[in-house]
């Protein structure tokens, strides 16, 4: 176990892995964070699929990887020994927010969802999974196709239920070499903190 500062520094989107498998108990510890992830109203709409089956991993990669290969990336999706498909069940939120206490706090109706918290919560879960992987000394990355037909193809391969939306897929594994200038390139583009944080002191 590392300390939090170290884990946070280790949190990077990694797009190259060694093919060495990750021990099952390590994967289990990483994915167990799903029970600790925050969710609006404790709706617990998170649904994840952990893919280590080589056939299924190859099928997922066949959908998502061609673009990266055409753009000079390593075959990072097919090489990652673990892929975690992150899904969210919006219906869990509607079910929870039509329970008596939530209807009362909504002024007699289900809230109008000015922020669709299912998407918000799915991102929060992703961050927890990535930090949990970093805490185990593992690298991780994320892909989420921009086109609905590709998302549908990934959902079908993962066997997600019809009422579960796929938000992203997380790759996990031991890091392999990445372009040496990547960290420097990112550092150059990192916005100054004052662009991102406003203080009302
Ligand atoms: C919601 C979301 C979607 C992303 N989609 C992709 C993606 O489809 N493919 C990819 O290679 N990286 C994707 N990324 C990774 C970002 O490009 C990456 O986080 C950013 O460049 C900063 O790098 P760092 O996370 O290593 O600091 C995504 C990140 C987020 C948060």
C-alpha cells in the first residue's frame, strides 16, 4: 500500500501494457471499490463487468483499438490483461428517487435531475478504480468510443443488461514503455491552477 500522494502521482492514463496477467486477488481488491463508490441517494446504480477472458478481451479490442493503431499507438487495449467495463443503471436512480423520503424532499415529485447523477457517479467510480489500481502498483487507462454503434458493440460483448449504459472501459495491467516525451507534453498543456480554482476568501 502506498500513501495517497504517491498513489495520486501514479494515477495516469497509460496506453501501453506488458501482457503479464494480474493475480486474481489483486483484481478482486481493485473491483471491490465498487461497493465503496459514492452514489446519489445511495442509488447504487453501478454495474461493472471484469473481463480477463482472452477471447472477450480480443473482441472488445477489435471494436476499439483500430483507431489507436492507425494513429501510432501501441496495441494497448488488446495487450491489457484486464478490462473493466463500467456500466450504470439509470433506472436505479429513478427507483430510489421515487421512494417516500426522496419524493418528500423533491416537493412531492421526483426531482427534475438538473445534474443527471448516474453519469456523475459513473465518473466517480472510474476515478476510484483507477486510484485502486495505482495503489496496487498497476497502470490503467480508459477508452470510451465516440460513436453509439461502437458503444452498443462493446455492451453486447460484455453482456450488459438492456437497462445498463456503458460509460467507459478501463484497461489495467503492468505498464510498458510509453513515448518518452508524453509526461512533458502533458505538463506543457496543464492549465495554471488559477484557471481552474476560484477562491471566495
Ligand atoms: C471521460 C473521459 C474519457 C476519456 N476517453 C478517452 C479515450 O476514449 N481514449 C483515451 O485514450 N483516453 C481517454 N481519456 C483519457 C484522457 O485523455 C486523459 O485523462 C488526459 O489526457 C490526461 O492524462 P492523465 O489522465 O494521464 O493525466 C478519457 C478521460 C476521461 C476522463
